[in-house]
């Protein structure tokens, strides 16, 4: 099962490692399932079955013209789970944009088969600044993402990943090789999927989905996250999800899977063992 054929003919690339209780890892924008490799390896070695897939339009999945709204993306998640035979005791782990699929799955698919959830640096519940969401980003700021990508996508991501991983003038929590690797993953995606998914995570309001979280939920977020600021997302999500635990990584940036890899892995293992 390296590929799952969706209802509209898209091919979703799936990695299925290990045996045991299933953990489904959903990657962030604009990367692929490979960004989860350190955590996926550790979880599989610890006795879990780890399923990670490339979102449509990214990595090795096909690049259809449509299907980048969260309802469609969440239906892809559902189809991957069905194809893998994941029917119970699953933990969904969503990083950044992937947190949106977790939230929408809990409401749209009634959390079928899920007994725990994890949101890591997630865009949930709402990125857009409004009167009732004062900590969000302005519409102009969010639209600048698409403008930068259309103007010079390759250069946009060179700059983007420096904030993503917290790279400064003096120090960097990741190597130049990691920056190059992330850039290459981003450039594998289609221009259409990159733009449409940026619009989806920027303007989708997940606040109505929070009540559908009826399972223990771990929320992990860096307080120094400039890509997805914690006040509009991680802290708000923890307040809105009843059975949630918020773990803040002091001063940490967005790309926690790399910058705080060992700590994130241990926190996931601890949560899964409960």
C-alpha cells in the first residue's frame, strides 16, 4: 500500500511502518511525510504502527487541480485510514496545517476510530484576525504569503524556512543542510496546491470543530513561533478543547520536529503510553 486512490482519483502516497496501536502523522505545509521521519522511526521502534502520508499536491502524491479545502483534505485522511484498516484506537497527530485535518476529522467524520489526538504547532483554531479573534494575523498579512509565492516561490521559501526553524543572525537550531532539505520538499509540491493550501489554512475557522474533540488531546506549541503564533492557535485550542493538555516549548520556533526533535518524540511517547 504505497498509494491510496481517493474518491476523485487522486493518488495519496502512504508510508506504513511498524506494528501495534496506530498513530497517523499528518505533515505541515509545504512539506511531506518525510518531515516526520525521526518521530516515525522512534514510534515504530517503540511498538507503534506509524502511518504517514503525503497530502495531495505534495511530495509523492498526485497533483490534482482541486481538493485543497479542508473538507476534501479530511476525506483524504479518512480514506487513508480506511485503506490501512485503521478502525479503532488510533492517535491522530497533526503538525501546523495538519492540525486542521485532525480538527475537521473529529467533526466531519465524528472522530471515527480515534482515541487520542495531538496538535503540534497547529493552525487550529483560527489564523485570521477578527474582532473575536484579536491575536490572529491580518488578512493582508495572510494574503502576502500567496503574493510572495506567485512572485518568486523559490526565493520565498528560502526566507520562509529561516523563520520556520528560528534561524537568526548569530545562531541557528538547525543546519544549512536541513534548510536545503526543507526547501527541496517544498519545491516538490505543485504551485496550485501550495497556493490553495495556504489559503485554506489561513482562512478556515476551526472554532466550531473544537467541541468535536471528545478524546484526550495534547497541544504542543513553541512560544517563539513566528509562523503560527501561539496566542491565536495553541493556547486558544487548549482553552476550547475540553480534555486537552497544553505543553509550551519556551522560546521554540515553528519547526519543532527538527528544532526540538528529541523532546517532541519523548512527549509523544509519554502521551501515547498513558
